[in-house]
């Protein structure tokens, strides 16, 4: 999954090598691989939301944020 930058990639890889890993194909690219059997759903949900934020177009992110704020206030 995509991460914000290479520093975040390094941080995740160092934080739990049983859970997060990479392969040479991803060298120099801000992405990590995840062993799904080792990660809990709430943590995976956060990582997927962060990955979406890294990749989604600005206009779509704005629409989602506006939709969330409308649903909270309504």
C-alpha cells in the first residue's frame, strides 16, 4: 500500500517486520506490503485510509471531507 513518503515507509518497516515488508521492486517507492494475517482490521482500516489520501485526487478528497462534515452536522 502507498505511504506518504520514504521516511514513513522506513518507519513502518522498522516498527513491525512481521507485519510490514517490502521487495526490491518497491525500492525507492513509498509503499509497503502487509501480511494480512498479522494485522488487525482497525489498524488496516487506518492504513488504507492513509493510502487513499496519498493517491486520491484533490477534488475527490475535498468532496469526501465536505460530505463527512455535512453528515456530522446534520
